[in-house]
């Protein structure tokens, strides 16, 4: 295994030489028969492995997916997108074979285009899918979408936006809308928690490859782990190997660009890569990138937007429904998932569900509240930060979609920072529904967790 660093203007010659090696014709025995050996290409790249000027982050939330203005590999991403579309349709066919009790998919004989339009028109709604599907399956596939962009040299924010667009427009409002109404929590959970999982998987794959592709000392476990960490890239390599051609831009090596100061004071761009390959008729091994500390030191500035802006929280709510609901007040567990864009602004999807007593019958009744909220924080550099919150959502009783009310809400709270990753939060929100003329109150106390570096980057 060798690590190469070559001037960029010479790379074309080196690439041609490697390509020639990949396509060599070898004699077998003493006969005149020949066999062409296909070599897997190296397509993966990483944003961090390229030196960036500080000005690239002047607009930290600018999206470069459609411009690839910083050297991202848009051709690879488009190739991966077409692959995702094909595999997704096949996966939808698999889900269609599962019992409706698991997927909640409607399998009526209604015409597909009418069913799609009805589902899109009636959504989004808070779905009742299995917990595993909603909070494990959806983040997993969000992470698969995420890696398609991440491995094409895009930064984390762009990869998240790609995951958001694919999960929203391709899946929720595309393929899955033929079977069910788009889901509120899936629209948020898939890309947001998919960002967290996808970044973990992106780095975990590199770690496994750097130690020779083994897990627990086993190549078999290593191959299995690598497949599930990124099935799209793995399937792409399999397709290419099967047909002996680069039908899909997929590969396991990593290319990176660095700037090296010369003796004359000028800067020379050099391409770095690490690759294993076999000369002869043996199996070609996969390209590998070394994500070294030296490369990180070469980067002039760190990206201020990474998965540390993702936060989740768990806690308890005191629900006080208005008179229109005929319910006693009571406690309920609550949770949120959100994005902390800056120290002064965040958004979140909030959910609370409790068993409250019906005033008329004395029976226990399920009452739910979910909303999409924004928060503005004051004194954002301090440990204790007052904030205002505002948003929209719905409340419903006994999981009955006919007994739900659209609401607007507003309120205030306190955010107490314990560390870059942990915080305590207490807020009160007032909810109003024009449909029921109801006036509800919700008091929530929660423990907040931020992933990665948390607040340290902003």
C-alpha cells in the first residue's frame, strides 16, 4: 500500500497510466487467449481533504448543490441519484409485500395517479407507523441519501440539504405517496437524524478501510459492515464489477487536493490519494484513503456548520387543554428534534402525548399535541438565555383524525447551557384554535442534547 502525492498538472498522465494498468490484457498460460481485467475506479472525495479559504464560509448556510462552485463532484452525485431512484423503486416494491399492519400502506385497487393525488392533498399528517420504521429505518435511509452527496465532495450542510430534498420530494411526496399520506415526523426525522447517522457512517467506513477492511479481525464482518454503512455505493461497485464497466460513479478510494508551498514562494496544488491495486489476473483490491491529521492541519479553516447543530430533547409536559376538550389537566412525556442554526435562533418539531381524564366520563383519554416551532434567544452568549417561541401545529384526542384542531402557538422560555452538548430548557406555550375557539396551555421542561461538537462551533 502506498501513499502518493503528485503535482496536479501531472495527474492526467498518472491517471492514464493507472487506467492503462487497469485495462491490461494478460496472457493465460501458453495460449493466445487473453482476458481484460476490470479495476474499480476511485470516485469518493471529502470536503475536508481540500484546503479552503476562510471566505468560503462567509455565508455558512449557502447551498452549493446545484452549482458545485467549490470543486464538488456533481457528476458523481447525479450518477448516485439515478442509482438511488432505481433502488428506491425496488425497495418500495419490497415494502408493498409487507403486511399493512407494519407499513400502514393502503393496498386498495384505486388508480395509482388518483391515490397519489389524494394522499398528497391530505397531508402531511402525524403518522402511526411502527416505531422502528419511523425512528430507525427513516434516519438510516436519510443517512444513505446524505452519504451520496458527502462522498461526492460536498460539505455537511449541502449533504443534509440533498438528504432533505431526496427524502421529501423523491420519497415522501414521490414513491411513498402512492401508498400513504406524507408523514410530518418523517419529513423532519429522516434528513435531520439521517445527518447524524450519515456523518457517523461516513467516518466509520473510512476507519474500517484504514485498518484493512476488517471488523473484529474478520474480513467477512468487515464486508458486511461496509455494505450496510453505505449500500448505495456498495451496490454501485457491484454493478460495475458485474458488467466490467463504470456504469455508476462509485468507488472506495478517496481523492483530495492540497496546496503545497514551493521554494519560490508560490503555491502548488497537489492531488493526494492512497490506493491498493494488483498487477496480474488477481482480484483488484479497493482504493483506500488515509484521513490523516496532517490533512486536517492543512485545512485552513473548519466548517462552522456540521451535525453539531442537530439537537434532541426529552422531558415532561403539563398539559392544560381548554374547556372545549372536556379534559382534566395532567402530565405527559414530551420530545423534540431540531436544528440550532445559531446561538440566537433554532427550530424544532415538538411532540407531547398523555393520558388525561375525561371530565364527563371519568375515563382515561389520549391527548396529543405536536407543533413546528421557532425560537429566538436573547443574551445568546450567556449561560442563561431567555427566549421567545412561536409556531403552528395540531392537537387531537384518541388518535382520531376527525377530532383534531389546527393551532397557532406562542410563548416564552429559559435555556440554561450546561456544556456545549447539554442544556436544560423550560418554556410555556399558549395554543389557539380558530376551529374550536379553544385556548390550551402547555408547560414543558426538557433536557437538551446536541450532537458532535454541539454549540462549540457557533
